[in-house]
C-alpha cells in the first residue's frame, strides 16, 4: 500500500480501493505553485474557466446553485468576480456566508491578500463579537450565516446586499437552513436580489428543488423583469487526482493513538507530501499534537522534519496562519484538524489524509429534552470529502482508521441536517424575532421534528420569552432575542440585571462562550488540577471562573500568570473582548450594570433563572456520583474537569452535556432547589418528580 497509482484510473471506491475524484490532470505542475503570482494562481483555479458563465447565470437568474470540488475556487473567487462585474457599486455589498467562524476569518484574509487590500477595508468579515468591516468602504463581506440572520433583525430584507452567496450549503448547518428558508421569502419581496448557493457535493439537487417550489402565482413564463425565477445549476469540473484508499484491517479502539502511529508510519515510509489528520475536537487534537511532539523530542530520528500543527476553531490567528504557510523543503507538515478542513478550508500540499471516521456532532432528544455533543461516526459523503483532500496537488493516499465493512455497511450515506438533531430554542426565538409566527408551517429545506419544536416553545414560555399566544414578551423576549447568545444565557444576563450581579454574570457568560479557559493535554493533568484547586469555589465552576477572571485582572492580564496557573492566555484575551461587547449590548438594551461584590447567592440565582431546565439531583443511594435530570430522569455525572467532580453536592445545574462513555455535565453550579419553583413555576409545578427539598 502507499504507492502512487497511475492517474486517471476510474474505479469506484465502493468496489476497488481507489476513490475516483474527477477526470483531467491538474494543469499546473505541483512544484512552483507557491511561486506563481497571485493573478496566475487565480487563473489556474477550476472556477476561472467558468467566470463568464457564472456571471451570466447570476445576471439572468434569481438563484444560482454552484457545485464544485473543494479547492476549485468557489469561495475565494466568485465574490471577487462579482465585484469585478460591478455588483458592488452604488453602496451595495456582496455577502458570502460560511457556517464556521474560522473559515470566515481565513477566507476573508485570503481574499484581501489576493486583492492587495487591507483586511477590514474593501474586504472584511463579521463573526459573533468581531466585526472587521468599515461602513461605506467594505464591499465584500464574509460572515457566518448566524450573523447574517442577526442582521435581518434590523434589516429584514437585507437591503444593503446585491448578492448573497450561501456557501458550504452541503453542511446543512442549522443557521444555513433557516437562512435559506428566509432568503427564499425575501426574494419574493426583492426580486433584484441574487442568491448563490454553493456546495461541495451533488446534494445540490435537493437545494435546487427547494428553490424551484415557488408558489405558482401570476408568473407567466416564470419570468419577472427578464429574470429567470427557476434556479440555475452549474457544476464546476474539478481537477483532483486519484486517491488510494487504505482501510484498517481490524476495528480500532483508540483512534488518537492509531492516528499518531499512522502519521509516523507515513513519515517513515512515504515520499514527501503533507499529512492532514481528521480528529474530532480540541481535546483529542491537542492530545495527538502532544503525542507527536513528544515523539519528535524523544525519538528525533524517526520523526525529524515533522512539523505538527493543530487546526480548530478558537485557535489564535497566528497559529491559524501557520497552517496555510508553505512547507519548507525537507520538512513534512502534519495538520491535525476538526472537520473544518473537510470542505471549508483548502490546504495546499496535502498528499496523505488520515481519517479517524469520527466528528463531534450535536444530538438532541426531545423526549428527554437533552442535547449533547457526541463523538459520532461521519457519513460516507464526509469520508469521501476527507479522502479528496489528499488529491489536490498530485495522487494521494487516504488512511481510513476503520474497516471497509464499516464504511460500506455501517456509515450513513449522508449526514442528517443539523436542524433535525438540535435543540430548537435559539432557532424559534430568532424566527419569532423576525415576525415568523407559524414556525411549523415555515418553508424549511428540511423540517424539524414537531416534538423538538414543542419542547422549544415550552422552554421559551418558561423562560418568560414567549407569552400565551407564543409571541415574544416585552421587554424580556425582545431583550433575549437581542443578545447574540443562547437564550438561556441571555435570560441569565437579564435576570442578573434585576438581581444586581450583571458585572459578574457577563463575565461568566463570556467565559462560557469560549471553548475552555484551561490548558489541557496528556501529561499535565495532575499539575493543572492542582492549579485549578487554587481557584476552586465551593459553589462550583461559574464562581471559579469569577476567581480566575479576578486573578487575571490582578496580574495585569499577564501571560506568565496564565502559564503558571494552567490557564489559556488566548482564551482569557477572548473573554475580555467578548465581555466588552456584552457590556455594550447590555447597556444598549437598557439593563443595569452592577456588581454584587462577594454575594455569590445572587449569582447562583441568576444562573438558575436561565438554566433551570438543566437542574439535577444526586441519586440518594448513589455511591458513584450519579445524578438524575429533574425533568427527564436521565442519568448524568459531573465532568472530571469540574471543580465539583467528586464533591457531588445534592442539587446542581449544568451548562452543557458531553457524552463519552457516560453523559457528563460540564460547568456545574450548586443551587437551592426552592429557587427552581421561583424561577420557572410553570416548568416544574405540574411535573411529577422528586419533591423539591
Ligand atoms: P473552494 O471554496 O471551491 O473550496 P477556495 O476558494 O476556498 O475553494 O480555494 C481556492 C484556492 O485558493 C485553494 O485551492 C488554495 O490554493 C487557495 N487558498 C484558499 N485559501 C487560502 C489561504 N488561506 N492561503 C493560501 N491559499 C489559499
Ligand atoms: Mg469554499
């Protein structure tokens, strides 16, 4: 295994070992790619040949669907073509949305570089809590689909945009789906608005059906002002190379370890070429980076020339950029990534892909009302995309850390749209804020389940966000909708204004909005646990965060202080930034900023006001720390990263659940159960459950 196969061989991956990506050879030789001028590089991309066709279709069609292999230039080129063709004149903007924040930043930076402008001037981006655009200057704007949804609250018809490109539509993120439904509505009111739906897979067919099913109205010839209302569909022929697929012979238990061994094996035996490893999240990526780095240190010979880099959202900008920088001669870059590198970002020079077969996915069970993040098998469509990343510059090899039988008989053909496996609380409130009342009757690309919808309405009613007629309450409902956070967090903030502890609560909200403020990794667990104890509060993690924040400020925001205490400095900088933004939002919507000094009871009450639905009690006879959720009687445990791990107080509220061998509560705080009835009488009153004592 591992030898390069002749190019152009067509073998279906379901039968043979070769994944056929597409026909012709790459027009340029792989060497020298890095030296070509930017203009030359742009012209070499597959979309370049379609430039005229794309612009013509957009001119003449309300909606254009563009399918093209990852790396063909959809994201970076099409917005530039639009600008060159005059779509950004007269104060109009071109928007390009992405499901992921990191992709927004990376792509905007690349486009600014290609255009030779400063990021934030003509080319800018907006993600939650970070707006790098200039009014009247920015004409190409990259943003998350979630941010574009938020913009609709102030400008329901998105009037400042001439063209909106909804990119990565195949990902079917919850915000993409809501956005598509709303854009379809907007188009009826703004026929001049052009939509581009771009996607890496042929699944675009269902998108095209979605945009085709317009209500038949007085539309003779299905045309309006010479504009075709039927969507146009264009497929950009990619130029990927063949990728040879190697499967594991036996099922693999520890995919982190297996990935590390595979990388070392590739490095030992295979010719030059960078490696891309797909793992699931920051924790396993950090672990793999650590293992490989240790290997480089202890066994230099075997691993000399290896450059190991992580790639996940939340990574500081400087580290992100390393991933895109060309690999030096004689070196081999190993990028260990979440599924962000599956289709959202293109890395040049990848020849080997190691696919764990897993990704972190959200799952929601409306019966137990529990949503958690689970490491779950990917779909066959994702596996093919991952493999495809190896064939960009020359024929490549993909090592699948699962068996062929598993691929063929156990993986789903395609992923399930996120809207069908998520808690819908945020989704419902956003639609309500946009005046969409009949949510079940909304024109969804994929319908959410009625059970999940009813659960969401119930929670929002209990939060005091919706009234008896399922309309947003004033002011609470509108305030919650204004804060760009999970409605439970927003409600916690609003309650804190009444309880006089908003200064503390916005700190907590800011900390909860970053991945983790701790430094983790294999080998440092004991030291970091000890460091954590220095700040640990008996009340739980939320209060512990306040102690850390205080310590960080007292240290003069020092990076050494963070290092010494196993606190992630970059995460803390982010917390400061988010906190500033939240402060502004809170003041704008008329809440009172006030500190409760050392009264932690009000802080816990504020948390309860938002997160009452996540209340749990310790099973009386449990000796292993088993809790039950008050609502659904689900078995849950305190996560080992919590300061309350092994402390096991009787009543707690958690912020989120993660599921591995068990369901673990992350970020836990102690409460007095009587506060639950106070916070949400409707939610708990009529339920049959353990007495609240
Ligand atoms: P698509 O959206 O079709 O997947 P992109 O427009 O993202 O393709 O990428 C097109 C090409 O632009 C890539 O193949 C790569 O050569 C180059 N490119 C994109 N982003 C970067 C980056 N951040 N750094 C360097 N090159 C990049
Ligand atoms: Mg793209």
